[in-house]
C-alpha cells in the first residue's frame, strides 16, 4: 500500500538524502512531500493523507519538538520521525522525553531508513486492522441470526457452506428484508477469509459520485481546497470480503470500472492499478432479476458473469413458515435483553397468527412486529392482543398449532445437541451456552428423549 512521507525542513538536502536512502524501495509506492517549516506543514496534516512525518528538531519558529503534539492531534495515525546531525544518543534521549519513538540520525543510513519505514507500515496496518475490527464489531452487534427449520432454508445454508469454501464471487438474491446481508456474513465467516475484514457498501439510494469515491477512493488534486485523498473499499477489503448491497443500483459506468478493477487489480486513489488480481471476494445482493436486466442492456453482463458459479436464492418468509417459531424466539430473546423486558415467550395462538401472516416485509417486518408487541404488552409473554390487527386477522390457510410445536421442538432439539457437542457433553456448560438453567436443560433432555 502506498505511503506518503512529509519532510519538514527548509533545506532540500534532507529530502534528497532520504530519497537516496530509500531508492528503489516500494517500487514507486513511496511519495515524498516537503514543507519548509511548521507553518507550511500543519495545513497539509489537516488534509489527512500523510503516513510518516520526518523533521529536524531545530526548525525555525515552531521547532520540531513543539510540532509533535500538533501532529498527533491532527493525524494520530502518522509516524513521527526526528532526524538531526548531532549526537545520536542525545537525539534519542530528547525524542523519548517528547514521546517520539522513531529517530533517524544523519547522515541517513539506508538500512536505518528502511527499518523506520517498515515499522511505520506495521503501525499503519495495526491501525487499519483495529479500525476495521471496531467497525465490524459495531455492525456485528446488530447482526441477525440465520436460522433454519424449513427445507428451503436448510438448502440455503448448505449452499452457503458450499460456496464459502470456493474463491468465486457470490450473488445473493431475495426480497427486501429476507436477511441477504446475514447470508453474506455467513459466507464470509465460513470462508478462509474469515479473519479478514467484512466491508459493506449500500448501493441503493446513493449517488454515483459517492459510490465511486467509496469503491475506488479519491485522489488528492493540487487544489488546496480539494478533498483529501482516501483509500477505497477495494483496498480496505483486502484479504476479506466486499459486500455490495443491491448491486443492481450501481451505475453501469461504475459496473464496468469495477470489472476492470477486479480483473486487473484493486484500485488505489486515482484508480492506479496495484497489479495482480485483488485479494478479496465480492459478495453482492439484489432483489432484481439481473439476468433480465443484463439482456435488456441495463446491467453489465461481464459483471454478472463473475457470479455465474455462485448464486444463492433466499426464499421469502411466507414460503418458509416453519422458520417463524424459531426466528420469533431468537428475535424476542434479543429484543427483550435490548429493552430490559422480562418477556421470554409467545403464546401458541399468537404464534399461530404470526405463522399465518404473509410477511411482505419478511424477517425485518417480523422483527418490527415483535418489538412493538414487546413494548405494548405488559405480561410475561406475548399474547394475540399484543399483535397488530392485520396480523390477528391473517388468513394463511389452516395451520395446526401442533405443527408449530413440532417445529419448535425440532429446533430446540437441534440447538441442544449442538450445545452438548460443543461442550463435550458437559450439561452445565451446555445450559450456559443455551442461556437456560441446568434444571430446564435436564427437563428438555427428558422431554425430547435426548441422550448425551
């Protein structure tokens, strides 16, 4: 990944010395910029594109030591390096006293310069990894579970497992609210890239300029008033997964550019290729018929061809009603904890109403309905009266309540067996994983005839 080094010194000899020491390093990935003094350097720090700042502590006006706190406030991720022609030990002692960890005595030795540069790269990598991790943790806290009791959803999870082990890009198709991003995250979690970042971009409702900047980054022009350079998501997602939500909304000009970037190499700011295939997987979602749109010339066929071997269709909730009891239990448990409510169950007749509803908004609508019922109800469980009138009056055909109980029993049996396998048959630990008491687990083991 390219690095920008800002050299602060009125004498251009320092820059020439540094360029000579790092000659050939990075194959053009190093960019050198010079500022005569602190007054000239500080506005450039505000632009946010500097990776390494190298300066002489004896600058005119605001000296190199006094500029360090301002560098850290403006650009906390930058590596600060002090350099001087004086005594190296004195330079190191003074740098440590000011909280600077990198020094480069002059004349600059190539090996020392390379070592400082390598440590700076490692520090930048740690910062990026932590930033992506924090972003991922924030997103994961709101993640929705992928559960399956129906034959169609079990087939979806089998498809997830199948495509996760391959290198192909994947297209997940389904109605709004069916949980396409959860499926994408499941693919990422089961792939060899699971330790890499999962970076998402919503294409629906976003302008072309915003999408271009997010995907490919933004180059910094010579205009002082222009926006600073930034790395695009094709770079941020290296080693992991790039999720493009509703890829059908991506403008065709950007579809073509994306294909070129994926074929020729991930883009840097300014769309300069890095060379070689990008080290990432693309998982995209859509609710559209992209095959029909491609035939009509409204979607780039070369982009669609990348997903030819990796397609997953997520069925709507109305076509997998056997999932509703298990989904409802999962969602209710999370919402109850989130809102601090003691509601832990759904009455059988209320569950029957939920299972009869057509759910045009799919899992998202189910969650909104359960959240409303949780907040308006005042009992220990959700009753029919807590549900909206349209759901109470839902007529999805005859549905035997005992079938719902059978579905819930099958789901609970599977969950208990998984917990017991994961804990080596330890009932205490299994109960803790299941978030029930050990007494409740013993009761269910007996009721369901499970032998551990």
